[in-house]
């Protein structure tokens, strides 16, 4: 299958490589000429055979809106746009309508996997019409992990459902990371525990709390015992806030997710071993930048 891919950052670049290894033809566009296959969105549209499929993998918010608006001018009726970034689900309906007015179809795709997706595959949560999702299924199948499709891919519902599912996924991720990090802080505070990293390493097999995030924390502790090299300052990329806001709208109690979000706010005021662990985890699974002690002023 042929695919246009807009955005070749940490995620998009690896996605292009994984798709090419699976035998698909991927033509990528990025403002950085050193990684781009074509010089512009117009050139991308010209290079693709109609009907086209274009995957947008750029930062959420204004950049995504501007990119999709520009694509609406370059593409034709019958083409398909997939928004694979972390857009808020409420933006999907307006994007679908704007494109739909020109006969262009739209699918939203939540993508999980971070910098490890190239080798491990990406967990995918998509929203859209059945025919549009089925049309892009060869791409989804190449990106997802191996094994049964339902273990790494879900067609969650109509337009907006994919990004809603990814929003909740990231809210759960906030809570999990904070729980693992709090456990690390307790172990580090107790003199009886001689090696907190060894405890977390032992938890990676056979325990009920083992998970990929837990394994990554063990890895991060091995690379930087005590997190001496990083600050506990932790950003939030938006999805945790959206999850809490939507929980309020739906009257669903999410105390763990809310507490994890507020813990990130707290990290910007005081040094915290817990938040150092969360910062390290974000760097391990997503390649997110950490703030070094030397950068704290």
C-alpha cells in the first residue's frame, strides 16, 4: 500500500521505517529537509496515486489544525486523512466536517508505543467509518504488534472514538507511572532496603505488578541509580488534563488519575524522588526530554 506521512519526528520517523520494512511505500514530508522525502505538502500530494491516504503525525493543537487545513486544499474527493497525533477528541468532528465538505474522508488514530514502536509495534485505537478503517487496515496491521489483531488494535467507534480512547489510555498511564514512582520513593526511604533497583528488577518477572512501565523503571534506575542526574520537574502533555475534565463532565470519579496530574504540577515547585522517577519513565518509553540538575538554575 502507498501512504503519505506528514511529520517525521520521534514517532513518525520510526513509523515510516516500520511500514517500509513491512513492504509499504511511504512518502514522508517534514519541514526539516534532511529527513523529508518531498519539499512540500503540495509535492507530497503530487507524488501519491489517487485515491490517496495521508497520515498526519504532528503535535496536537494548532499545528495539527493548520496541517489538516492545508491538506484539504491539496487533496481530492475520495482521499483519506488519518490524524495519528494526540489531538483532543473534540477536534476530530470539526476536522472530519471540513474534509468531508470536500469529499475527503477522515479517521482519528490514537497511537501508543513511543520510541520503542519501531521494534515492538504500536498499540492503535482508531475512530471512523467502517469502510475508511478497513481501507487503511494494511497500514494498521503493519504498525501494530504481532499476534492477534485484537491484542494491539481496536476500532473503538465513529470519528472521535480513537482519540477519546487514547486520552483515557494516557490518563491511566499517568496514574500507573505515579504509583510505580511512589513505590520507588518508599523503597529508597527505608534503610532496610539495600538496593531499590534490585527490588524493581525482581518485580519484572512473576509478580502481579509487573508491566512494561515497571520494567522501564527498573532500567532507568540501573542507568542512573537514585536519579542523581535529573530534576523531578515533570511536564504534562495535555491528555491527563483532558481525561480529568471529561471525567467531571461524565461524573466518573478518577481520583488516581487526578492525583497523578496534580503530582506533576507539584513537581514544578519542589524536588521529589517520585517525580524524578516519573520524569525518567517518560524519557524511557517516549524519548521525552528530562530537565537536568544543571538546567534547574
